[in-house]
C-alpha cells in the first residue's frame, strides 16, 4: 500500500474495524498454531514489505518484496531476518507489487515465483499483472527472463493485495481488499502470456481488508490475512480454493503488527511467518508461529 505513515495509520485503523465482521466462524476447532510467536529483528530496512515466501531452492531463506514506487528487486533473507541477497527483475515495473508466492508452473518439477503487481488503491488501472519465473538460487544477481500474465477483472478494476496459486491446477486466485466484502477472482490455467486474460469472480468472503494470503505446500491449509485477523481454512486435495474459502474458518491468534501485509507458511509445515511494513521508528520484526 503506497501512503505516508499518517495515512497508513488511518488506513490500518479503518481496515481493523471493517475486517472484524464475523461470519462462518468455527470456534470448535483447537488452534493449530501457538499464540506467542518468536521474533527476529530485520537486519535491513525493507520499508514497504508487502509479501513473503519461504524459498524452496534456497534452504532456510525467505523472499520478500516491496510495493509500489520501490525498486524492481527481491530480497532474500534468512529465518533469523538477516539480509542475504538482493536480486533484480530486469525490464519489469513495480507499479504496486503486493504479494509473492512460490508454486508450480508451466514446466513440471520446477518451482516458480509468482509476483503480483495487483495493487490499485483508486481502482484506476485498466489492467494488472503477475510476473512468473523459475525460482533462482542465491548466486543470481538479475532475472532477465520471465512470463508476464496480464489481466483484467470481469467487472472492472479492483484493488488487491493477496493471491493464492493452486499447485495442482496452477489456477491463480486473486483476493480484493477494498470491497465491502473481499471478492475472489480466478485466472484459470493456462494463463496467456501474449494476450490479456480475464479474471472471473468466483466467490465472496465474509470480511474485507485482505492484505495477504498463503497456502501450505500440501494444499490443505489456507490463511487469509487482514490487518486485524488471520482467517484459517482447511481443505482436501480435491477441493478447489474458491470452494474451500466458502467453508467455516477459524481465527488464529495473532500479534498485531504496525502494518502487517505479508504471510507465508514454512515449507516444512512447522508453522508460518508474518512481516510488517516499516512504521515510524518501530523495529521491523519477522514473526514465526510454531505449529502446536
């Protein structure tokens, strides 16, 4: 989200209020994750961290990206929040990068980074896009080859900061932020890289203000993040993501961050990470919630 600290504070407060509306809450399930995360202070200032993904190629590392107006680069940090590498995406534009994920892609057996240029605070842009490329190892300095998946929404421009990729089908699901209730759109595989795709509305969530989303490596758990809450869903392998998001959710324990816009499951299924944008002089911390 591109704003000053003051306007960011106002936006966070607003979305904290809006995102607390409850529907389909499942309070009977025992929480699968702890309520006291471990914390590591970020060794470098990543001012507008808006997405995080646990690397599959670089063991023990996580990818982080910043949103609009920043350089077209990815940060590779350790689980102890130490900066390891910056890798640039050549000939790309960071209009408003808002989330990142690692999943399957066009070539079987390879891991792909999906980088979402989907932020649109004023719903003013005619198109949005994903950059998709094979996940690099840390010897790389620059990414020069990538797919650009450009798309429009079936019913007009939207502001979005979150998405999920179904590893089994390679479908992309985009979740909007500023609608009265967050909307979920689907970009069905295979997505064209030469023509403009159309994202189709497939479901509506019971809350608003979604800023990030994550699905675990087995495709059986989903967390949807707002500034105020973490909404936890379970799903079976043969259930589509949009159908899973229509089932009951559980609210996870969450230590609210100054402006937390990033979440990722750990690849080893031991828990999940969250990370906030920089907010004033508050130190940025990488949180990790262990599985109980």
